[in-house]
C-alpha cells in the first residue's frame, strides 16, 4: 500500500485486532502470533500508532465476573509524513455509549485558540414547555415588521442560548460526571470491574440526553 500512495495518510477505526498482548484484559491470554501479524501489517504499510488519551480499552463484551473481556481494538494509524504534517494532533478514546466500542475523536489542532462558539439548535428543545414562548417573545421583541430577518434570528439564537444554559446546565454537568466515571472504570486494569455499574451509567446518560 505504501508503494501505491506516497501522500500523507491516516486510518482511524475498529481494526478488530490488538497490537500488543497487554492491550487485552480478561479471558484467554492474547495470542502473540495475531499481535505480531498486526504489527507486521503496520510496518509493511509504514504506519505508526497514534497513542490515544481517554479510555485505555475501547471495546468490552459487557459481561460480568470472569467472562468480562476488554481490548483496545479502536485506534488511529498514520504515516510518518502525516505525523510531520500534524505534529500536535491528538487522539481521544471517548466513553462507549450506545455501542460496545468507544468513539475515536481526532483533534488536529488541540493547541489552537478556540473560536467563538457558534449557535447550535438542539431538536429536543421543542419538547420543552417554555420553548415556544422564548422564540415568540424574542422574535417579536423588535416590534415593527421592518426589522431585518437576520437580526430577529440572531436575537432568537441569543435568547435560546441563554435559556438553554440556564435550563440544562445541571443536566450537562451530570452527563460530564457520568462520563468521567465511565472513563475511570474503563481504565481500571482489574478484569473484575463493575459491569453492572458501567451499564447503568450508559443508560443514565442516554436518559439524560432524551
């Protein structure tokens, strides 16, 4: 592959294999020859592993006790040219919610100053009792019909942002704390970690998102 493509390139996702035996906990010991085959593949393609932050194990079978197995199956591999092009890029394995695999977040420029956060409409807002009132009051706050529509939309966005922060701040804080606990459990090297607690955390986050 490396002979066919000389451009910088990156592969991110579920490779369904581990690079090293210590990337698996629980069950039978990882087979060395399979790790070696994956290592040979990455070497033949001139790829390097981008070490990730966050969850150390990106997949779990979600069983309890001695049947629990965790592996680092999801990762990012890149060519040396790609790494030189993006020297500060970082990979973060996020808590697995709604799946047995962790989402992989690639941040190309983590040290850059963040731009002003843009307005983002959330579909679940419309189910809130006071949503319609907020929209109508902010839309009509200028009175006359000659006000530019973009000005009205900007006002609606500002008021919805203020309303959302006030109404859902506690929910966002709860979700953040639950995700932190999930990451702590995921990084626990003890094969007998609390599977029931992890499953409860996932369900609680999904409930709060609704």
